[in-house]
């Protein structure tokens, strides 16, 4: 979906919601007032609220808010007076009549929502409430803004105090700022540094500082995110903003240290492309030291190659093309695509043409045999193709094979990055795949931005073949989950349980996940259109068993899954979606070949 399509979709959503909730009606909920006035009654609440807080929370102009409050005062619903704690502060409180009116609004609001949910099936109700939670979370994320602040300003002081308080709570033995390496305010002011704060509704919810040493190395310091906005990506945005500030101050390298108790921060730094290094200072509270080269994104005009336009490859290439990235694509079976034809995409006649036009080539191929064939490993073409190029493997391959391919590419003068992705066709279409990158840190840092249009997350896993090994571990869980789901629906149907009822229960409980919801819907609808085919699932199970055997590991669940997917293939369901494993539980004999 292009940026323009996204804008149109959100605008349509806004129109639909305002119409369905009656927000456009002059008398909202038949109470003789607009939605804006009723919203004020709700926000003031039974305990009252300072007018300034009310204005900031609702994002209203002072004059407009004053007029709205005056209207509610004239109706005898609200009183505005000086705050008992500070006579300079105006405070709005509900009168007895206002409190009664708020109770009526509360009751009628519940009735309105119930009238919306009532016509829906249990599955649709769960889907709508889940979507509403997602919208609320993303709206909250979009309300957070990040900008520079002087470190001596009250807002910056408030953020640093919260940062110190968090360390005091999280560190074993507490935190004493006097023991930590001091950093004066001047270090966070240009041209030596920057201090950034994250705010939401005029409240500080995060901060980060960056300082630059004379040698050009930047230090990231004082990263803090309020618990009120954790999980909204604010920490990642702060790190990115700090890196941009460091680059703007001339830094080419960012360093930081952190404490082992801050597990979320350690995970964030690793997934953001930082790699662990030897200690570079004597900070007493540090257990991990990280650094990252500030390598710029590939120039917008640099063409990238994409090889393999299958079930996954085609939507992934579409995402890249829609982002404005110039592509040269090639598929072993010629394939025309309207979306690609409308973008800056060239169709290569042969794979050598892709490498001739592009320094970085992404491979999304079915298996090792396909990779060998495309790169010409058997006939010696590989060295000529990859010399001076970066090969990015997006497929799931055997770890030992991937390690051997990396060695061969590098011996030929090329670079090799693993980036197998977790997700099926729909996440590929939506750009919500998760990539597991492995390779030399500088190569991983250069490749990661290329994957952004396709991936919600790109996690650095270490050297090759840790990306493919991690992907196999992910697939252990995926195969067990989908196979278990298939058996659950097979069991339910044979016992007379309505599949829609089972789906509703699974979708509403703690076991629900995006993949379980997607696959359960397909099982209920007998929809076997492939997003990830049975043959691919079987191949992945076989890869897991092969790797486990090499390492002398017991994998009883994966062994059972491999046998069941093999049976589904034997019964003729290999090209169907992996949920077709449900047919492997059938006791009737398979159709004749």
C-alpha cells in the first residue's frame, strides 16, 4: 500500500467511525449537546480537572475551551473556580447535576457500543475490539513527538530525574548518580551534543542525550522511556533521533554502555544494529558496551536487484517498488506484474543482467538447489556474478549450506548477508515480516534499511549462519502451532463442535496471536489458498530435523510435524496452505496417485 493509499484508508476510517458513532449529530446521544461538550463532561470526571490539563489533554485552543466551559456552566453542569491548592490555577468540577448527566452519558455510550456489537458474530466482535485496541495504541504512538530541549530546562530535568528513578528501581543495589561518570549540561548543547525529549499531550515521556568527542565518536546517554508509552516504539524512535543528531554533529560512530538489568534496552540496541564490543570506559554500572557505525542508507538512486517472484517474493518486491526504490527483478519463470510495471522496475532477461545493474542483490528462492542454479555454483559462474556485490539471502536455507555459501561469496570478493524472514504472504503484502540478519556488522547495518518497506522488525542475530539458525528455531514454534491448530479443528469437527465457536474462543483467549487467528479463519472457511504451502512447511521441518541430527538434539514435536506434513503432501495437498496439514489426520486412505 502506497503512502497515498494509506492516507485514503485512514480518512475513510475516520469518516466511517464518526458516522457510526453519531459524532456528526447536533445532539449527541439525544442529550441536546454536541459530542465536544459531552467529551468535556467525561474528561472533567467526578474528581474535577485543572483547565490547563484539560486543554492539553484534549488538544484544544484556550479560547475555544473557555467558550465550551462557559456553555456547560450556563447549563448548570460545571463550575470553574480557583484551585484550592493554587489560586492562580483554574479548575473545572462537575456540579451534582453534571455528575448525574455524566452517569446518563456513560450508560447511553455503553448502549451505543452494544448496538454496534450486537449484529456481529462472536468472531467479528473479537475482531472489532482487537482492531479498536490496535487503533488506540497506534494513535497513542502517533501522538508522541520528539524534539530538542536544553538540558537545563524543567522538562529535561524532569526527564533525567525519571531516568535516575528508573535506574534506582531496576539496578541491583540501586543507583547513585554520584558514582556514575558525570556529564555536564554543556556536553548536551551544540556543537558538542544534543538533548532530546519525547512528549505526549505536553507531558514528557522519554529522553535521550548524545555527546560527540573530539575523535568524532558519539556517546548515547540517558535513554529513558516512561512506562506509560512502553511498547509503542518510542525507545527505537529516540535512538534513531539520537543517531541522526550525532550524524548531524559529524559523528561516524555511536557508542553506549548499559546495565544487564535493562534487558529491554539491551534487546533494543541489538535489534537496532549495535554490536557488543570490549569495555571502552570504566562506568561502574555497565555490563555491556555497544557501538554502531553510522553508515548512511543507500542512495535513493542506487538500483537494487530482486531475484525470485514467488508466493513471498512478489509481494516483497512490490513493497520495495512502492517505497520508491529502483529495482531490477528476475524470476526463473517469466512473470509480468502490473504493480511492478507502474514503478521504477526493470525486468532482467537473465540473472547476470541483475548483477550487472545492481551492487546489492536480494535472493528470495525456494531452496538450496534453486540458489545453486541461479548463482551458477556448479558451473563456476558464481565468482563472476558476486564479485564486488552484496548478496542478501531472504530464504530459509540449511545453516551449514548458508555458511558455505557465505565463504564462497566472500572468497570471490563479494559480501554476504543472511536475512531470512518470518511471515507468510499476508505479512509480506502488509510489510510486517520480521527479518533475522546475520553477517559482518557493517554489511548488516547497510542492508537493514533496505528491508524496512518489507519488514516491521529487522533483528541482528550475529555472524552467519545465526540468521538461518534463528529462523529454524522460529519455525519449530510455527510448525508446532499450526499443526496443533489443525489437530484441534480436526478433533472438534469429529466431536461435533462448531468450528466457528472454537475459533471464537481461541481468538478471544490468551493463546490468540496474529498467526493463530489467520490460520483458524482459513480452517473454518476451508480456505487452502496458499500463503505458505504445505511443501514449504515440510521442507522447513526437514531442515530442522537435519540440523537437530547434526547437533544430536531431540526434537520430538518437529519430528511429528515433519511426518504429518509429509502425509499431507502424499495425500495431494502439497501446493495448498500449510493449514491443509489438517488432512493428514484423516484416517481414510489417500487418493491414488
